C-alpha cells in the first residue's frame, strides 16, 4: 500500500510477540507468518488468528516485555 495509509503489516515479522489492542483477553500472541496485510498470530487464549493489518494495528512487544 502506498501513500499516507501505509500498513504496519510490513513491520511485523514471524517470531515477534504482539498484543491485539481490541482483544486484551486473547493474551500475548506470537506471529507465525506475515504476508502483506495478512498476519497469522498464535494467541495464548484464542489460538491461531488471521489478522488484517490494514484494519488492526497490532502492538509489538519489546523483547523484554511479558
């Protein structure tokens, strides 16, 4: 995607730990794959979820965050 609406999906890489801002009850997730805006995340309490990064901006956790 070009222009001012650039997706954050390009910043997410497999192995990163993330949180879904609208679903804190899902817990911490680990990115399984990232292809364009399609991010597959395995969340602690929700299992494997396909996230559209054009719609949801996942919060990327720092290495030392739990």
